[in-house]
C-alpha cells in the first residue's frame, strides 16, 4: 500500500510540472536552475550541433521581434551524440556558446539601432542536454534537421510549437496576443 501511495504522489508531482521544467537537465551551462512557470512567457528552442547555424539565423530575428514581450528564452541543445569521454569539453564549449550568443544578440540589436534588453543575461538559459532527454520527450527524432521553437504561456502551458524556420511568426503572434494557439501535431517532425 505504501508503494502505491508513493507512486501516486510521484505521478501527481510529474503531471503538475510545467512543460519546460520536465525532462532534461535542471540546470543551464552556468549552473543556474532552469526556471519553472512563474508568470513570465517563455520561448524554448530545441537544437542540436548539426543545426546550430540555422538556430542563430532564425532565433535572433524572432527574439528581436519579441523584445516588447520580453519572454524568457531557454535553448536546449541535444548533445547525446557526444561520447561520455568528451562531455566536459562539450559543456565548456556550450558555456562559451552562451557568452557568444549574448554578444551576437547585443550586436544584432545594435544593428537595428536599439539596445539589447537589460535583463537579457538573466533571462537567457542555455541547456546542454547530454542525454537528449528533453528532445526525446518532445518527440524529436535523433539528428533532427531543423531547430524547433515552443512558446509557453506564463502558466507554463504550451501555446504553439513548430519548426523554427517556419513557425517564428506564429510564436510572435501568440506571445503578442494577436494570434491563437496552433492545433495538430506532426508526428514525423514532432512539431505543430
């Protein structure tokens, strides 16, 4: 009886956990806890080493367009293809990537004649997913070719999800309040 009660309690806790606080590492590359729903909208981007360049090309314009909504940004990078022996090196590279991303965003905003958001560093989280847990939980196949973007409301519930290359505008509309959530899940790509 005791085991059933413990199992039920654990199941209830997992079901109550917000979408982006779920599977995958609970810390970012700086050792900060990945935040849970706390009243702030969140953009989660799922990428891997093979689509890193595409990530930068499409994510920066999206984040610039969302500057007034000022969402929290969590980038989860699937590094499950990195052998265990090289996890330390991969984490170090990811920390360097975090710093480079901040510099790139600052330059991107400057090129548009604006300053980067003052809270950019504190609201940007880069997660090195060494096991690929978060990506598998989302239904992304190993080696997926296009980064996936997910918009979460202030309560942590998913509003929209899709390929970053084609869904950035939908994410922008949903988070700005000028669009509805998008229904339907493409099982092949794990996107809506």
